């Protein structure tokens, strides 16, 4: 979501605060029969809208943090794969196992069979929407392929590296971190989308939204003070934008 969009939502809430302020200044003459238009309710609506904007900011920060943490967990994967591949060949595993390992690694590197050296497609998180490219370099695919690789190496008797980070137990630990990082992004993304939906419903619902409520307030002010009144000119000048 762009900063322009975010500032637009925030501006609507700020305009609503100004609208409430005008209505309070009108004093006893601002006396709508409809409860939703009363100043006391308008103040509650403003407070709730402000809280929803803050909740969305917190959710987005949590999502960004989860995405950054996942990048940290997954970074260096290609270098690790090269070391594992070299070790597998050095230990003299069976041709079938070697072929399987290389096949998995090609997918994890984003290479098609026979396409070594070509640049892999890089998935973009955007708003953390996980995409799977033709080269299968999406994070979900990386976890799936790593799981297959760890299982394969765990069954290969000839794969017995002395290097701590190449041992099957270490790779199992890395796989667990990868799964955890992926799950954290998925959860944070869900929270963010829910916060986004909550904000949009509160501000822009066609019947009960803040923007619709502001329109009703303006109409009430117009009916009480007249179209040419200073009061109506004040509130009519507040330009709310639809979501």
C-alpha cells in the first residue's frame, strides 16, 4: 500500500475530527434527533477510527518485521547448497541419490534442467502475498524442496560430513527455522489484512461508515442552518474521499 493511500485514510479521520469540532461549537442548536449524529456518538466514532488506524500501523510493522526476519533465515541458501552438493559428490553417494540431490537443488536455485547459469526469477513479497514463480523460487517451494533434501540426505549412509552446519541435524534445524519464518509471515499477513479490512469497513461502509456519517452530518447542518449559512459553509468545505 502506498503512502499516498495511507495518508488519504488518515486525512479522512483528521477531517472527521474537524467536523466534530465544528458541531461541538454550534452548541445547543446542533440537536439531531438521530442518535448517530449526536456529538457524543461522533466523538466515539472518531476515537474508534483513530484506534483502527493505529492498529493497522502496528500490524504493518509486524508484517515488515516478519518479512525481514524471513529474508535473514533464507539468505545464504545458494551458497549452502553449493557446499552440500560438493560434499555429496565427494562422499561418493549413489548416482541415483546424486541425481535426486541435484534435481532438488536446481529447483531451489530457480534453474530448469539444462539451464545452469541462467538468472533465477526472484519472488517479490509486496504486501507479503506469497507468489510461486515458474522457477519455483517462492518461499513455500523453498521449504518444500529443503524438506525433501533433508529427508534424502538423512537416508543416505554415505553422507557423513564433519562440518557442523552441513550435518543432517543442522539442516533439520535450518528447515525448522525456515518453516517458522514462513509461518510468521503468513500469520502477520493475515493480521495485517484483517486490520486493513476492519479499517476500510469502518471508514467506508455504504451505510455505517465514517465517510457516510460525515455526509449525513453535513446534510443535518444544512437542514438546520441553511445552505448559505456560515455553519454549512464550514462543514461543506471538508472534502472527504471515498475509499
